[in-house]
């Protein structure tokens, strides 16, 4: 029950976000999950056995200021507070033209950043505004916790299969924002970290999951699992960083990558 007594705002309702919601509920948290995809929300609700008092879902576009404001307003209306935020939404911009830098379209760049780094900024900004308004003397001496979703591709690129440079840049922006904010808000008793997963079996990685050459590549690039990571393995790390066990950890980027960054 590492999250007992905590209210968690989760940006995302599928993949690693969904796994984190399920584990957080099992660890005693109340969870408010937000996604712009109604199907993702319905799927999450159908897989969660917790009572309705413990979880609430909301449909909103977190890449817009209005969507973020409405989502947090609803969270405060339902639960009266939130103690931690897990930003776990994101997208691949391949279908919009993301690719190598000299071939990346403007739409590919702009849409990828809007849905990865700009949305992370909007969610973090609103969360910080709320945390700073709280009484500074909180349980475990924290006003709040923010955990962002980055990617190993932000700092450990791969030329052959994952040359999506707008995506890498957007996740690099998330890491830079996380570190800068962690340094600034530590004095306000707010800790801010990021997770950088390797290739994980989620709806966003279906292309890779069905590519035999990628699966063969992962045998040595992610040697610990020898294949794609399971979303629940990332969720385990997320719950740790959202819990009081990590209350004195800030400004860190935890790679959950099965050995990606240390494999040639």
C-alpha cells in the first residue's frame, strides 16, 4: 500500500499509463485518469476492478490549455485534492511526417511537439500552480510530486529503426524541463522526475511489435527481456517514484530500458 492516502492525477489511459493506474489502485491510491480517446478510457474502466470511489476518468485534450484546465478542475471537484501527477500521454508523429531531420515535415515536427512536450508543459504548469498554493507543511514534507514520461531515444538514438527526430527532440525537451523544474521547485518541497523507457509493448509500438527485424534487433538491444518490455515493468518504477519512498529523489531520469542504453 505504497500510495495509500494519495490522490494521483494520471495523464493517459492506455499503455504504460493504464498499467500504472491499475497498480496505483492496488497500492491504495485514488486515481483520476485523463485521456482524449474515449475508447482508451472505456478500455481502462473495463479492466479495473476497483470501486468507483477510488477511480474517476475524464475525457480531455491535454495538448490544449482549456483541456488541461478543465481536467484539473474536475479532479479537484471529484477528489478535492491531488498529491502527485504522472504525465504519461504522448504520440508518434510518423503518420504526420516525423522522420529524419532533413525529411521531417513541419506538421510532423509541430504535431509531435504539441502532443509530447507542449502537453507536458501544460500539465506540469497547472500541477505546480496547485502545489504551490498548498500548505508547505505536508505529509512527508512534500507539497507534491510530478513524474514525466520521457524516452531513451532522447539521449540514446538508434539509426536504423527509430529515426524519428521530432519525437526524440520532444522527449529531450521533457527531460530538460524536468531537470530545470526539479532544481527550481525543490526548495518549495516539490519533487520532479522522469522515466525514460526503452521499447515497450503498448498501442503506440504496434508497428515495431509486428516487425520481425525489430524483434530480432531487440534481442541484443534490450538484452534483459530480449524483446519489448512489458508496460507493467514501467508502472512498477512509476509507482515507486510517485510514492513516499522516493520523496527525497528529484531531478532524476530513470531509464527502464532492459539494457538499451548500455548495449551496442
